[in-house]
C-alpha cells in the first residue's frame, strides 16, 4: 500500500524515533503525595515535618536520598532505613491520591504514539511505584517503564536508560531523554544522548541553565513541536 505524501513528509521531519522520559516533575506532578508520605513518616518517628519547598528540593535522586535529606542531621543509617520503609509502604498505597499528569502530557504521548515514536520512562522512583504510576496514567502510551532497582545503578548513571534503550531497540543518534532536573541532564550526557529539560517540574532552574540552556522547554506543546520537528 502506497503511503500518502503527507505521512511520508511527517516521518521524514521527525527528529527522534525514541523518546524516554523521567517521571516525577516531567510527566507527573507527584509532589503532594510525596510530601504527605514523607511528613507522615517523619511525624510517626517524632521528627519535625518538612516544608513543601524543602521536599521539592530533595526530589530527583531517589527515595533513599529524599529520606536521608528529610531526616534530622546526624540520623544513623538504621534510623534512615526505618524511615525509608515507613515512607515507601505508605507512599506505594497512597501514591495516586493527588498525583496527575501535567497539562498537555496525555495529548503529547498520544501524538507521539500516532507518529509511531517509541516511548519509555526511566525514573529514580522505586521500580514498583514507577510501573504502577505508568500503568495507571499512561496505559498503552508508554512501552517500557523502569525505576530504581537492585540490578543497576540509578541516575545519573546511564545503566537504566541504556537498558530501556536496548529493550526498545533504540540508538544513540535517534533517541532523546526528557527530564526536569540536573540529574536528568547528567544521565543523558553519561548515556551519550540529547536531553530536553522541562521547566514545569521540580529541578533547580539555574543549575539546569548551566548544563542545558539550549534545550529548556516550557510547555508540552513546545516539546511536541521539537520532538516532531515541526
């Protein structure tokens, strides 16, 4: 069957065959549920709650790092692991209460799907929580989702991103990573692929500007135009 000239033209202008996304602060606004779970764990252990801004600044390096930063200075590793368990158990059960995709994200993923662009997710969120969130919000829109796991090093190490690329049959030259933090930029650099930084997430804008000023995006619509070469 002959392809229409129009669809051929679209395929020729598409910049990437595979787009891999970070999750928290990129596709999903998860901060409220993370904040509730973190403060519940701290309170249960008799510690002071953390502010919204503090918790926002602790996100990006995975759950253990979030807990480590939220706990009082000088906490022992045993205390941190105990708090981490309380946090993770509560969060996994309640993680969908206040979490929603950012404006335009479902439309973006739908358009990429229609354009036959392969999509994946690589996050520092625990693997089970990453998969649960993607199945709930992006069923049929994301092929492969991977979070922090015991088998490979977490971001900014390239290991999980390389594994998802391998699963999706992606190559360095036709793949990009989209994330909201400096960790994401470094992950893409360590992997050897392009990175687009979303300015609606939790990352430190000044830090991102230093690392990735030429690829900062301000809306899902703008990102779609870039990814589709419009």
